């Protein structure tokens, strides 16, 4: 049935109730830029969300999510009415409800249309109970981004995508669909107005997004969202900037969890390390030693599920330890911690018939039930038929949490790796879940188990280690998974195309609120990667928040970073670059935690007025606000083409800071050692040379690369990287602001009570036209050096480097919260020493 006719509108406590001929609609103005439009064909409007952290209504799970959720007061927005329309005005938008046929449109206050439903077919419930929402689409000018974890190009215009998470091992990186996540949110950009809006469908039923793929000659071109049940519960989210859409979306679903600093180091993994017949622990110690010997730095080790296999049948029994492979698990964990390695044990929610904790699971009645509600549901699982923990049931959550604490966390880790949590083995979508006391079906709740599994992991860490920062990793997830977990894109295929299209997958996840993510470097499924492919993948992987090699090669090989000796020098260089960039990456992670902004960003996030960035055919990305990365993605490449966004100069960081004007396509030569990086003209890039192992090395010097072309600020963030003390203000956040013309003022303003121990600063300022005249630190001039060797030996001073035309400054960091460094490149003459 179609919702076609408006019948009436009435005020309710937090908004309006619109009565229609076949359905009712609630309109709630959560802010001037977030409008909830919920169409219900059963007219019940039940509120029971595991997803939202900001509401303006009572919800059944307010108590469960009490520590996460905030209830706000909706805006009281009046309306104007005429024969044809009802019009609402916020401070930023005009929302128009057309009465016949009933549909919505959104405009800027100047009257420019931003969005419209498809008139005559806006809201529909078909004969199967599926609900659909149709939208107008401009094929020539619209672009669509996000949708969670998807393959292919970043812009999904013309794509038809399904949200139904699978165990998608070895999926095609360009056309495969669906994958592991279900995030029904996207951002729309238009070539003409450059205005970003977001659409979030708060509905966890399996669904389809068709973004202009389907054609019917009876209608103008359209896109649509279709779900297998539930309501069309839509949140319109205004920008106009992409980053504002993300900020507002993550206000609804949660900001990215702030991870332990150690998690940003390299993580080694392969299924084979935990699959030896015996003494896997000894083999792992040797693997760790090899990393250090090769100077391929490592901070984390993912322990594949082989540690939990039965000693007689090799089947996976989560929370069990195979004593042949790990004779003393406590001793193993203790030794790994002493080596500075975080151990990340694999967890899976399926329970086989001979599981050693079977009795406890059954006594606590933790499993998802058959469609009639009687008896446990049995479905496909690793090693045979299995039952599945119901995370919507309090006893399921409590039992899992108890066993997790006793058998995994108490041995010395704060990390929870939730694998195979798509619940794809439950084929019958009428299987029954407890739904916290009000039974529901897997059709609605399948993907919610993934988020709740992460929720329980976070609770378990908090109970066992009250002030420790949890590190949760999830393969599957619904909208909001970012507030609990880091994610990864599952079992990707070893293929050159995967290297390329995984970039768009990661960037797309960032545009879906999930900033902390990555893909298995080198590929998980298939044969071993060839040497050049592995090298190029590592060179890209150093920019991914999750920097991890993980494999299950089908040719009896193990993917390891040193496996091709001829490339090891280049691999070491890449690892060094990753660790060098940790201060910048950690600062970006804090930005994601506070604003929802992504880390690997599309060019248009920083250059939204340059429509050439809307469809970046060159597969480049911004690493934070300051650096454009153009990884080499083609086999045997001798050169790399890329587009440099308009609006600034770009400096080639690998070629003496060679300057390029923005708004053009360039082609640069590349070698096996190349990791093409370009500094934005006004960019600020923070690095450090001292930290090679996060838990043991201390950062004493902050290295700051500055473009200086225009005024810009960057927030350098630091804390202990381990505890939740940062939530109490125990952090160091330093706003670094660069301003001025010939006389550059670099100001430092620090807030927070954390003492980082940084004692020294080095600054590299691009100054192509001329060298400096003088440099002062906290109002005192420091000496100039004409000999670079002398400058390098000195404790403080400055030197003009002619090879790349940069001013190099080194000094002690003033012991105060606010200070300035001034670099004067004003004109002077050698006789009068004055500016004419």
C-alpha cells in the first residue's frame, strides 16, 4: 500500500503526529539540523533502540544504555499551513510536507532545494510487508557516499547494495556485496550546490539501497531504501559541510571509541601461528623476536581461534585453551606483556555440541530459540551444527561476560576480538530472540547481536579493570558500532584490485562514522601475495588506523612482512614511517572521538567546493587535514598520476618539497620505495623519531612540518594512552596555530593537566622564496647557523636548508602553557640589515 494522502496534523509532546490514509508519521525536530521523520504503517511507534545515544523520547532501553544515552528536549518548531502544504522553518532549513500526494522536501532558507521524496511514491508497504522510501535523484549531479562497508568506488551513484551481513570470505573487492556491516546511512553531495546532507534509516531489518540503478519509464529517475520490516524511521541530517553531517550523525549513534595508544602500533596475525600441533607459544615468541630483529616494529599480536580448539577434535570451543598448543596460558600472557605485546584472543559467538561450558550455557538458557519459541535454534557453524548466544537476553550477556572475564581478560589483556559475529548461520529469520523481555525475531535483531557483543566486552573490561581503556575489535556491526569498537573489513581476497578498492572501503566506513578501521594487509583469503603486492599493501597499510597483516593462505604459506628479502629495506622504511606518524595519528583519533571526523578522508571532505574531488578516479585520500596520500596501486608502475585539489599549493614530501599548484592532474615517477605524500600548502604535520615500540619508548621531541601558506590550526593531542583518565581532563591538548605572512607566528596553547615529558621541538617551515631573517622562541631570539652540521650538534638554533628551501628550527620547549615561536622571513639587506 502507498501512503498518499494527508489527513491531519496534531502536536504531541515532542513534535507532531501526522495522520495519513494508510500510515501515520511522527515529525521530531531534534535540532535545527537533525529532523526525525518516522512513517509507521502499523501506527504503533514502539521505541526500543540499542543504537541511539541521543533521544528526545522515552525508550525501553534507557536504563540499559544509561551510561551512554542522553535525552534532550526536542525543538518546538511552529508550522505554516495552506491548502497544499505544511511548512516548518528551523534556523537552517525549510521542511515542506506536501499534502497530496503526501511527500517531503527540504530546502535551504534561500529556497534552494536540497532533497525531495519521489512524489506519488514516497512511502510504501508492499504485499510482503517490506517498507520502501523513494527519493528524487539527479543522475548527472548527485553523489552518494557511506553505506558502511562496501566494495567498489567511493561514489555509489548507480549502485544497488544490500544490507544483510555475511561471512563474506574472499569477496570480490569491486563488485562483491553484501559484506560484514549493516550501516544504513549515507551522505549526499551535489555538483551544483556543494551542500552535504545525510540520511540515516534507524531500522535493523535486512535492506536494500538502490541509488539510481533501477529504472521505470513511468517515473522520473529515483533512488530508494527498502527494508524487510519495521518503520521508515529516517533522520535527515543537515551539513552543509560533510564534517558537520558526520558530527551530527555520531551525536545520534555515538562517537568513535578512544582506543589505547598501543592499538595504533603494528599488529601481527595469521591463523597458522595458533594451528601448530603443539607449543604454539614458543613459535610465537620466535615470530616476535624476528620482528624486532628485522626492525619491523610490533606492538600487538592477534591470537587466532586455534588456541581454543579441542585437543582431540580441533573444533573451536571459545573460552577453552588448548594445553598442547599453549601449555600455560597465564604464563604465555604474562611473558607477552613483559615483551610489551598486547595479546588479542579471538572470540566467536557460536557454541558446538561438545563445548566444555555447554552445561553452564544451557543452565542459564542463553541461546536464540526456534521460531515457535521452544528449544534452542541450531544452525550452521564452524565445525558443524551450533547454537548461538542471544545477546539481547540478560542471561546471555551475563554468562558471556562472566566466562570472558574468567578465561580471557583475567589472564592479562584488555582486548576483545569479536569474530564471525554476523550471525549468518541462523538461516531462519523467524528464530526468536529475547529482545530484553519482549521477544523479537532474527529478521529484526540479527545484526544487533554484533553491537551487543561489543557492548558486553566493554562492560567486562570495565568491571575487571575499572580505569583501563578497553580495546574492542568487531568484524560485524550495525550503526553505532564505532562507539564500542575498531572494525576491519573481514576476509578480503589477495589481489591487486583489493589493494585498490579497499581504500574506498575504508574511506567509506569513515564516512559512515567508523573512523577506526582497516583491512587485512596482504589479503586474508587466497594464495600468498607476490612481493611487490605485499610491499605496496604495507605502504598503504601504514595509514590505516588498524595496521595489521592477517592471513589464511590456501597454498601452505604464511604472510609475514619480511617474507621477500629483496624488499625488506623498503618494508622497514614503511614501518618506520608508520611509527614516525603516531603523534599525528593519535591526534586524529582523538578528533574522531570528539567530532566523528574520519582519519582516511576523501579529498572532498577537505575541499568540498572542488567538484573534481567528488569522484576521485585516482584512488587518493587525505590523511587527516594536512597530507594527501597517493599510494602506488598498480603492478610494475613507473609513475603515479593524481589530482591535486584546487585552493592551495601542494608540496611533494618525497622530492625536496617540490611545489605544485592545486587544481591539476600531475604525474610523478615512482620506485619500489615510493610512498607519495603531499603536504597541503597550509598543512601542519606532527611526527616523532623516537618511538619504535609504544609501551617502552618515550616521546621527548615533537617534529612539526608546516606549509605556512595560510593561517591554520592543528590540535596535537596526547595522554597516557592506557587509562580513562583523559575523560577527567588528564590529557595534553595543544592548539598549534600558524599565522602571518613574511613574519610567521607559530603559537602554542595547551589545555589539560597531563605532563607528556616532551622537552624539545623541531620545526620545518616551507619558505620557497627566501630564508629567514631571525627566529625567536618565547620572545628570545635563537642563533642562526650557516653550517648544517653545527646546527645539528647545537641544542637550539635555526638553519635555512636550500635543498628543499625550508627553515629548520630546534629549541627547548618552553615550560609554560602558552608561548610563541616567530620565524621572520622579512626582507633585509646586508648593509643596513633593515627592510626597505
